[in-house]
C-alpha cells in the first residue's frame, strides 16, 4: 500500500514539473518581432512618393516623343513630319537651327544635327536652298504644283498637252488665298470652275477662252426660266413608255406568246373501195349475151 502511494506521489510530481516547464517555454505575445511589410504596400508607398515628387525630368539629349536611348529612326521621321507641317503652315523659309528650336530638340550632338539636316534635304516635300541665310541654307515647303499666283496658274493650264483640269485644294499648298484668285479668273471667263454644293468652294478648275463667251439678254433668260418642266415621275414614266429605262433597272425584253391555230381534222370516208385498179374488169357485161 505504501508502495502504491509512493508511486502516485512521484507521478504527480513529475507531471507538475513537466507542465511548469511548458508554461515557462511559451513566448510572450508582445515579444515577437513585427512582420515585414508586403510587396504591394511597398509599391503603393513608392507610387505615392513619385506622385508627390512630380514627373521625372527629361534628359537634355533625349529625343522627344520616343523612349530614351532608342536611336533616331522612328523619332527622326516624326520630327521631320512636324517640320514639314510647320513650313507648310508658316509659308516661309527657315534655317535648320530655327526648326530645331521649334521642335524643342535641345542638346543635340553635332552628329544628330547633321543627321537631321540630311533628312530635311532628302525629304521630297522640302525645298533646300544652300545659298540662303548667308550660306547657312534655308528650307521651305515644296508644293505639289509650282503655282503661286493667277498668271502661273494660267501658264500651267496652257502648257498641258490635253484639256485636263487641276484639283483646286492642292493649289492652296503654294498659293495663299487661291480661292479668291480663282473667283476673279472665273468672273473674267478665264477659268471653268466646278464647285461643291455644300460650301461653294472650288473643286476642279479648267482653262476657259474669253473669246467664246457670249452674253444672253435678260428677256430671253426670263422666258427660259418660265418654261415649266414636267415632274420627275411623269418624265420617268414617259421615258419607260418609249423603251428608255434607268441604268439601275435591267431592260428585259417582253415575251410574246405565239398562238398557233389548229387545223380541223378531215372526216374519214366510210365504205372505202378497194381494188380500184380492177374496176374495168368488174363491169357487168350480161347485156352483151347472144
């Protein structure tokens, strides 16, 4: 009995000591280090700092409208396009330095400036004059037609091999206020002009001969204006009645049905006589008996 009591006491003592060791080994809740911030939180903080700091300043030698350090291929073509548009709108020759200043291409190296000048000279829409601006060279817009005044327009039309016209919008590239000049030539019967119905602007121009112009009396014009024309529906019906149909309708020939007359059948003869070739042999000769 004493042996069992001693065993239970020793087991209870060992259990208590084990539980006290586990309790002491448990770490405190506030002693653990704080976890590291997440990657998303770090990127959000960096974006907030970038917005507060403003845009990143561009490099002095960077070519605009293109990513940095991409060469001068596509960016050069873009800048040449803007230079052509500037020369076209300004209608005045400019030096390469003036175009570079307009395009804000600051900080270009000597090699990049030479590449830019060569691209300007090679462009078919740019006319280069090497003697302009005291030998520095000037660049101007090259219009499709070298026409800048009414006399040049008439001279160009007279030199054409055929009686063909010119598109009026293209004349505005090299001739400022070309619309008014075309109206003056038209009023003097020197140009034939096709105008747009929407804004009454010239679309095409042809050469006219003033000697062929004849004035018509006002009385005849009034008589002509008083002639009443038939309405379109009546005109179309009358044309179709005479065999003229619109181009969008297919002209189908009328199908004429032929009526064939049937011939009456002959009545059959009844009592058909056969052996007609022996009729002379079948005669009655009984009266000739003696």
